[in-house]
C-alpha cells in the first residue's frame, strides 16, 4: 500500500488550529474555544472507567472469558482482524442476547490486540496522533496488520439517534477510504436501531449464539465445582458420606438447563453455593435450579425474596436500580438516611446477583446490567419493581443531605405515605 493512500484520511474534518498538547484560541465545528490549559482529551470529557483496563470490580461489567472457553469465537474474530484489507471488511458486529458473554469476548480481544500494539484506545486522540505520524503508522500496519477499535455494549448508549449517526458516519468513512488500516469490532444486543444500520453487505455479522458451546459451559461448571469441593467444609463432609457431588447425571442436567448463557451459569453457581443461606445446603439448592427459568428473571426474583422482609429493602434496591452512578455502602446509607449496617443487612443475602466490595467506601454494583433492566420493567419484576417516581424521593433526600433547597420546598416532591413505603 502506498503511503499516499493515507493522505486522504480525514479526521476532525471541520476542526481548525488544533494542537494536541494544548488548545489555544481554537475553532471546532464552528465554536470558538479559548482555553490555555485544556487539552483535547479534557474537552471531550472521556469516561475514564470505560476502558478495558478499568478496575472491573468497581466499574462493571466484571466480565472475562473463563480459561479454556470461547476459543472458537476468539479465533474467528482474530482471523477477521488479521485478514488482508479489502472493501466490506472493516466492521464486525458480534450480537447476542443478555448474558451470553459479549463483554467478556470484547475484553479478550482488546487485551490480545493491546499486547500486539494494534489497539487504538481512544476514538479521536490516538488515531489523530498516529495519523500525524503516518510513516510509523504505515510501518506498523505492514509489519503487524490493521489497527483495531473495540466498542462493547453499543446498545447501552441511550441516544439512539447518535448511535445511528455514528454507524452511518463510520460506514461512509470506510466507503470513501477502503484501504485505511483500521477495523471496528462492535458488540451489542439486537436492537432495531442498531440492526437496521449494521445489517449491510459491508459489515460482517457474527451471532454469538452460534458460538456458544456446551463444552464451554461444562468446562466452567466442572472447574467451579472442583474448586468448591476442595474448600467448602459442608460439601467435603457430604462427599465423605455420600460419594462424589454433584453426580454426573446432575451436572449434565444442569449444563443442559443452562444452555449457552455464561451469566446464567455464574449466577446459578453463586446461588447454589451461597454462604449466607443458613436454611439449606448446596446439595439442597442444586435441584431447585433445574426449575428456574434460564432467562434470569426467576433467579433474580428468588434471590431478592431473601431480603424482601427486611427494613429498608425497597429503598436500597430502588436506589441501586435508579441511581445514575453506583454508590458505596456508606453513600447509600447517607442518601437514604439509614445506618450502614442496615444497607449491609439487605445486601448480604443478595451476593449471587449484587457485588458487595470488601470495604464500605467502594461502590456497590450489579453483577450484570440485566438486573437493572429487570428491576425497572414492571411486567418482569412485579413486586420488586423500582417505581420511576422514586427518583423524586432520591431528589428529596439529596436536598435533605445537602440542605438545599429548604426542606419545605423539597418535601413537596414526595409523599412518604405512598404504598411504596
């Protein structure tokens, strides 16, 4: 590929006088900006914990491929990313239902291509810098292959019009620049506004359901059970008296029931081994899992019911479902005007579906984003539904905690006598 082919790549085509280090008296898309200190990255206000390098314990999803699984689909994506440049080969869309492992695969691909120095980690700054040094870019491409941008969870972007515009602009860009050494790997659920834009000849489509291997789920469950049998005294005592557990038949039924959903497999295993359940043993709970709907709703409802009788249950769960940013235990307690131990008391029974950090100052997060969907969809969650009007009570609590505006004004936002309380 001749170097001149890169000369036609347009990045920020409507921007003038941009300096990567500092931005001074600059016009961007017709807007005059005067700021001696702000860098381009600061002006773009990136979400710093959205990268594949984030602390996944604090910023979910905490997804990673289990060792020895997902090898087939990862090989497929790597082969696509390594293949020679040609028209209609710049974008791969991996789609699938909730919990089938899209984020885990996106993470695996991002880490693999970062090790190869072929991952572009920011959508503007890094490509712009690389294109400015196109001799080095060309040399890297010829030696290693195209650069890759990974976008995980495109369906979670709330502004559908912006998503449509992004996809259209991306595909138009590659139509005009078919030889640019850049590829996009996109994962999402099947949403109409995404599907309608990406189901085109120039996009490679991969349905993750077609790559969900029973062997992968079997490997995951077998490894988890073997680890638990080594460390769990109750399980070890049961095996001494009754022989191996689970039996081959029980394990095979469990794997068949799970299907291809890793999030369902993980949640079921946590439910079976839940150390907070004093009323039954893992051996008692395993048969019950075979009656649970593989779609997670049954598991969510059954797990939430463990704490439903406790004081402040509805407040804590609704706050988790409706808050824009996750809060630590002490933050939830302060917002709701209760003690930290009361928050812990509610959450400790829910560790199969909610991640509780080791300290009170780290945020409480959901094990999977589908739990928020469940809690905010009344037809699914029913008695656990987080009422949209609870936003008003959270607003009132914010006013109360920070003493602004006066309580008499804020109190009118919410009537504590509603049936919710």
